[in-house]
C-alpha cells in the first residue's frame, strides 16, 4: 500500500477484512472462517514461519487439478516468473536461503529476486548489477542503487526507471498447472 501511494497519492485502496496470514501472523477480522477438515484454512495450515507448504486442500478441488507436478509441495508459496521462452519458479525457502535477495538471469537479462520487507512477499526486478547486499532493510546494488519499499532509487534518493518481469506470488500447484515443466530455481 505504501508503495502504491508513493507511486500515485490519488490511488484508491480497498482493504478486505478477510483473514489472511503473513510473516507468521494472522490479519483480518472476517468471521465465519473455519478450520474444518478439507477447507484449507486455519491453524492447521500455518507453520512456524508462515503458511504450511503441506497444507490440506479440499479433496473436491484437488480432484480438478489433473496431472499434478510433484517436484515441489502442492501448497508451497513462491515467486513465478515467465517470459516468452522461460517459466521459472522460485520457492520462498530458496529465496530466504539467499538472505532474501540475490541476482539471477532470465533470458540473458539480470534479474533481482528479493523479499519485500514491508509485505514479506517475493518480487523481481530487472537490474544491471553484479552484486547485491542488504543493509538497514534496504537492498543495495552496484553504483549505489537501492531498492526501498519495492522502488529503485539512485544514491540521492531519486526514483529510477524500473522494469519488472512477468511475475506472480503463487502456490506451486497453480504455477505448475499454468506452466507445465517449468524450471525450478535451486533444483
């Protein structure tokens, strides 16, 4: 929300009261959300570090998935990137293993994969950098460039043009069904 308002202060924001989990905490105030068998909701689907990658899915819904790619846990969260030629999935665990920010290549272009500190969600940004580090909750790139709240800034704090690859924060089963035989980072 902060990032959207920084981009355009006239942005209208709608906030749902539906219960959701982020950073290992429950948010939202909706009532009537149960944790009954097969619903895929509630504490049974929460692990100590956030959503459980082995969470349950309603059997009726799971039956509609067709042939499932079992290279990763069905309910695992991650970042999916795709281009005209390359679909690639980045499991959250792999991103965290790289201190929450690292450089990769997608179709010959440098890409920063990182976890946004404000939302605890993964994101990607095309960059021309050779080194990345984290300092004071900011991602620091070559030449003094900084990613702060999802925005690329120069050393003076001026917003720089940004280009992002096609991306989605998703569960493994959704990405694998959309992009069969996709690459998996770290496999």
